[in-house]
């Protein structure tokens, strides 16, 4: 499975708290920045690394939305 190759698990896991605390837009910026850094150090853009980061951000954003909904339901 492509998510288990290379260091994509780290991309996924580290993006979850960023998506939870901030937003998916921030995760998109971070994912793009990570891939740009790879290019600057002689590597290449890896769309699967980028996608793994985005998926982690989506999970974090979903958790954030769930928590906000639960707090809203608790207060109403």
C-alpha cells in the first residue's frame, strides 16, 4: 500500500494535529512547503507524500469539526 512506503506515515500522522488545531488550508500550505523543500535539496516533488499529508489534515479537520459540533450540542 502506498501509504506504508517511505515516510508517508509521518506525513499523515504529523498533519492530523495541524488539521485539528488550525485548518485544512494550513495543511495544504505545509504539504506544498514540504515538497518544495524536497526539490530544493535535490529531490523531486512526490504527489503521494503530498496526498498523505492532505489526508492527515482531512482527518484532523474532521476531528475538529466533530469536537466543535459536540461542544455546540452540549451548550444548546
